[in-house]
C-alpha cells in the first residue's frame, strides 16, 4: 500500500498503531479494505465508523481488517468518514480520526 495512506499513531504506553486513512474500494486489491496494524500484545480493537452526520455505519467488537467501505451491502460514496478505535485496555485512550473513501467506480 502507499505509505501516504497510512497514519502512525503512538499510544500512551509507547506502542505504535498504523491506521489506513484512505480506502479505494474498487476491487484492484490495493487499499480495498481498511487496515489497522498493531502490536501483538494488544487486543483486537473495537471499531466504529461514522458518516458526516454522526450515524454509525460500521461496528466490529474485534476488528479483523475486513471493512471494505460498505454500508448495508453497498459501497459508500466518496468522502470523509470518522472512526473510533478502542483497544479496551487500561491506560490506552481510544483513537479518533478520519478515513477517506476515494475512487469509487
């Protein structure tokens, strides 16, 4: 994937999380799924994604890098969406940020 489409986040305990900040759900195998990389001693994160109106459009209790930019079976329109990532561990605050959906066919 393109390094310009990843955000590196340093957690309170010194651990590092890499979060994809762009999704291109066009089926070419590149950035088709939202990627979160984290150290193996962290729990799989709970993830919520919201549209610009604050409506939750995706939720996973134990995210597996499998969201493809869809809601109710349809790819979402191009634009900015907001995420909340929570590792549900002491001393690690939730991570908030934006992800862009780009290049929808």
